[in-house]
C-alpha cells in the first residue's frame, strides 16, 4: 500500500468568500465534501484530511520568493489536503475524481509520498 497526498487548489479568494454563500448553500457544500470524504474513509483509505484558512504568508529570502524546483508563484490558493493510501497511482487518481473541488473550478493535485528507507 502506497501513501498519496491530494492537494486541493482553488481560485484566489479572501476570508469573506464563504460568507457570501447562503446558509443553505454553505451547508450543501459541506455535505458534498462530507459525503466524498466519508466514502474514502469507509474504504479504509483515508489517513488524514484538513482544510486550510485562506490567510497565510509566503516566506521570502531577501525579497525573493523561495520555491522548490522550476515552479512559478501561483494565483491560486491551496484550500486543504488529504493523505490517503492506495495500491497504485491510478487508484489514487480514481479516488480523487469525486472531489467537490472540481465543481467550483478548482483542481486536485495527486502526489505520491516518497519513502525513505
């Protein structure tokens, strides 16, 4: 069994983005997420999941943004993550495909956790 991280990317938003939803729409969004997460947990595949608040800081070194690799600074926000187990990368992708993030124009990055042995 391998470990994978699903990283939930969404469009840039501020702390008031969810306040604009009606209570009914907000509850409907929560229920979609709970249903999807519950399905993965019921399969015994979920290790952990957390949502992240929109506010955060990017640390810089001398005015330069520190990045890892050939990546550019993005305009999207990482809204949360899930650690899960799967037999293969394809299975992890299949589990990710039901994510409600896709309904709002977001995306899910699937990354395998590197083993250090």
